[in-house]
């Protein structure tokens, strides 16, 4: 008995070793795309990483070898011209033909269970959503007792039911596939056509995440999850909103996303990072402060590097909030003069973090000159802090443009102590301070800076 068990165990381990060591092929054919570079990107946690490159042959066919150490999940195939195709990889050969140069629904899968399931769902979803988006607005212009209204409404309901039924059957019949994980989460929520159109959006908000399992960390292996988050946020905005109104509107959905993701530490860390990064890009400073004040990182037992980095980021967001005193620093200017921020006497001080190699910086900084008068620094003082690694290119750029404000070059790149104090991770970055060196604005881009400086001049 013992010998048989040992033998069986050896066979299982041996066969598993073969499977784990096996390589698979990801082949695709795009007619008309001959002798073209093709890139393979791994899709993980809202970002993409290039893992391989190859070229198509004269017929437009390419072939990637998928090695055993490559994680399962969604991968994206891209060309230099921007054409892209998404595939699910779960240790099986993949072969497809694209009937066009773009559009996932134009892919015909020849081999791969995962992708046959995914593209069957995607085809129905894409076609039906297109028709639903055309027909739904029509219902707003017809009285409900009109015969045509009933015809359109029945069609919309039929299209919604088709997507729901296809999703249900594919998930039920293929429960152990990655595709089932992804399409169950991605399934569109139905519009409640019994409600007035003005109320349908609010109803959708309540049911939007009904199909999303925030405990399922496999969802981080596809861009469909981040698209789902963005879709939820979009329910709370409209085209007439300005930046301030949009920040206010996003508070409720952000709280909902973070609350739902708290069931799993990995999902919570991802959602927190994804939202913060996105709102930083848009300069939503008030919303970032709300997130920093209400985050629940301390409630998780883990102490990963990602968690520590997020805790530091939350600390910086709180520390650098509008109304807070700007972190003080003492250093020397590029000419060797000692300077301390808190001792600078000016009604307003604009801190600019830039680099000589940054095209956005070399475009933005010259626009500041018309607001700066070196003879009257008491009204507006500009302090430009370079994150270059060396002084020479900074001096060259300053000399070329004739910048007469305070220039600082610590020559330590992103490790500049001043830049670290201000959490600078991109250039240009701006902070506007009042006479007491309190942060009054963190403008997102030169146009916002100019708007603020024009207001100061009045």
C-alpha cells in the first residue's frame, strides 16, 4: 500500500514537472501587417510591462514562445502603429487570426479554450452594447404609449438579456477558466427601463458591482478590472462639471470602491494605489486629501513594501495639503548663495520642480518670466529646484533663457532632498505659497499656474 502511494505521488510530481517546464506558443496572423515589429505586454494591476518582441513574416504571422515562468492572465499584443489585440494566457497554445488591424471583436480564435470563451463573450457584448447605446436615448424622445416606444424598449431589453444569458452560460459551463473570472466581473449591469431615464443612472450605481468579487485577486491580471473602476467613476460625472465639482462628485464612488475592496488586502492596496495615482495625474488635491484622511491601511496585518510606500504617500498627501505650512529647507543657490525658504520675504512664492531634460519644463518655465519681476521679488518670488543629476545642463538652460529667479541644483536627481520633502515624482511640479509659506495651491500644469498668477497680479 505504502509503495503504491509513493509511486503514485512520484508520477504526479513528475507529470507536474513536465507541465510546468513546458513552453507554449502564442501565434497570431494579421493580414496586411507583414514584416512589422510586434510587442507582447503583460497586463497586471493596471499597468503593462513589455515581456517580448518579434516580427511578423510576409503573411502577417508572428509567434511568441510563452515560458513556464510567465504568469497567467491577460496579455496585450501591440504594434508600433498602435494596433492592439488582447489574449488570455493560461498555459495553453494560442492561435488567432485578426480580420482587421484593430478591435478585439475582429479576432477569430483558431486555438485556445480560454480565448474562444472570451471572444464569444466579447463579440456579443460589443455588438449589443453598441446597439443599446444607440437605442436607449431614443426612448427619451418618445411617449410611453407610442407603439414605436414599445418596439425599441423590447429590443433594448432583448439585447441586455442576450449579454446576461451568454455570460451566465459561459461562466457556468467553464467555471475553472480564467475567462470565467474575467467575464463574470466584466458583465454589464442592466438598465432598469421601468424607471425614468433620470433615475436609471442612480439605480445603476447601486447594482454596478453586483458581479464583482473583490476577493478574486485574479482580476488584477486584466485591464478589464481597472476599466470597471473607471466606468463606475464615470457614472458620477457629467460634461458640465468643472474640476472642483468633479472632485466633490467622486468622493462617494471612491469611498464605495475602497470599502468594497477592504475584504482583501491585495485588492485594497491596488485600488488605493490606482485611485491615488490617477487623481494625482489630474491634480485632484482635495480628493487625494480625503483619501489620505480616510484610508484604512493600518487595519491590515501585512507590512509589504507596497503598503509601506502607500503609507508614506498618504503621509505626504496629508503633510502637503492645501493650508499646511510648506516644508522648510535650507540650501544654496546655483550661484552659491545660502537660502532658507521660511526666510524668503514675498507675498507669494512659487516653487517649481523641473529638469533640463524635461520637454514640458522647458516649454513651461519661459511662460513664467512675464509674471516675475526681479526688481520686485517681494510680490512674487520664484524658486526653481532642478532634479538634474549634474549642474552643467541646468546652468546651460538658465543662461540660454536668462532666468533671474532663485535657481537651485542639488545634483542628486530624484533623490534631491528638497524634492523628496515635497514628494516630487514628475516634472514640472508646482506649489504656490502665501507670505506665511502656507500652501495655497498645487496647480496641475502651466495653464493653472498662469491662471493663479494672473489673479495675483490683479
